[in-house]
C-alpha cells in the first residue's frame, strides 16, 4: 500500500514538473517569437494577445482571466484533478510570459518567427497535454460539445480559431499577419501531436490467413515482435480461424507486407494507426 502511494506521489510530481517545463517553453515561444511579431495562436492565447493589443494591458493577465470560465466548466464536467493541473499550467504560463516580456525578441523575420515560434509553442503545449493538463480553455468546450454532436474536437477548435483569426485581422493586425497566424496554428497543432503521441508512428495489423502459424513464425524471425492469436470463426465456412494481431512501427510495415505476401498472397491484412503503446514488454520485444 505504501509502495503504491509512493509511486502515485512520484507520478504526480513528475506530471507537475512536466507541466511547468511545458508552460515555460510555450511562454518562450510566445513572447520571444510570436507576440512581438504580431503573430497569434488560436484559442484563449489568441484572444489574450488581441485583448493585450487593444488595451495595452499585459497578456499574462488575460491568460488567467479568459481561462477562468472554462476552468469552472472543466471542474463541473471533467473533475478536480484535470482542473487543478490546467489552472497550474495557466498560472505558470502567465508568469513566464510576464518574465520573458522583459527580454528582446529573438528575430523580427516573420517567416522565421512563425516557424520556430510555432514549433516551440507546440512542444510546450504538447508536454502539458501529455502530463494531463491544458493551457487553453477552449479545448474543454470543444471536448464537451463533441460529445453532444457528430463533429470532432479538432473541427470545433478549427471553427473557433477561424473566427479568432478573422477578429485579429479586422480589429488589430493585418491580413498578412493573420495568415501567418494560421500557419503558426497548423505547425503548433502538428508539433502537439508529435510530442503527445511520439515521433515513431505505430500501426496495429490484423492478419487473417489459412496459414497463420507459418506467417507468425516468419514475422517473429524477421521483425522480432511479439504477437497474439485471436480465435475467430468464418461466417460462410463456419471454420475456426487463428487471427494474428501485431503492432509494428511505420518502418517495419513494408517488411511485414512482404513477408505475408510471400507466404500467402490471399491473406487479408488490415492496418490501423495507434497513438501510443505501453505494457506487455512492447519496447523490450522491439529491441530484439
């Protein structure tokens, strides 16, 4: 029992440290690359940048103020832990942006500021999300709305950000910087995926063949991956079947296809994307 508590405590401390690092990195990208060049991100961060430009009040204040109503909704619908992690991340982000505001911008080249700033911002936000928090309250609304509608979270966020960029172009910045902001959003969005899901794209593969043992043996020899037999039954033939289930990296996929095709060219091979894998000694098996 004591061991479990210690493990849980270490995990929570690690999450807080990760959120802290992520929020500081995001603030660095914002205040030293994006904001000085009038380039904004979407969501609450984008609204905070617009509000700061219109009022001459520090962006760090708006980051907290604009997130408060979303945090309340998150507390009601998504629980205390998520809300506290998000609040902590927002406070760190706010404090870090106020601190970095004291330094000069790194570059005034719009292209460089867009690319580098977006990569840095996306990395920071991705670390916070990976640790179970968030830096933008609009994502909470998107998650809740998506549960009631057929549209995805990404589509809802995209629509909200479209209006934010339009508002920026009409009220504060030029159409040129608004378009740079859209590029920033897409790059940051992709970087978040890379940080949260990892650099290596994993695929789950289901193989249905009349010679599953032969294929499994060849794959084990070629890839060194563990795999699982799933017992099924054909609908038309009513014959029992051994279905192979295996997880491979994108690089290993061509080898898998080649092995299966050489043994049974009529085998059914179904491939799906996987965001993450843990447990079952997956990493250990992949090293062989």
